[in-house]
C-alpha cells in the first residue's frame, strides 16, 4: 500500500517506488477543497495509462490497485485535474 495525500495542490510525495510487476495499491487522501486523483502513465506525455483512481472528493479517500510495469525504470504520475503541476515520478525497481 502506498499512501499519498493531496494537500495545497501537491502530492505528499513526488516519488513513489514499487517493485517491477508487483500488484500495487495507491491510497489517496484529499485534504483540499477540490477534487484530485492519482493517475500513472508510461511517461509525461500521459498517453498510455498504467493506473487511474476515481476522483477523491474534498476530505475523501480513494484507492486504485494496478500491476506495476515489468520493466524497471522511471514512469510518471499526476493528478488528472491538475496535470501541469501535480506530478511525480513512479520508480519501478
Ligand atoms: Cu489535483
């Protein structure tokens, strides 16, 4: 389980590390007054998705479970509501 908080339009962690091929659950708690979510992609172009949580409403928590890429490397995550500045790196080891 990876715990993240969205607060002040930022994720509590800019970097998440997961094992290659692992089943990963990300739990996102929203401490802001607007919706956020967690979405992972193969890269910052955000075309090929790896995971996408439902929207976390203000004060709410959502989870998404996904299989991490089998290839180690650096991937990308963001909030789809604020894709320009709520971003981070998904590290697969
Ligand atoms: Cu957001």
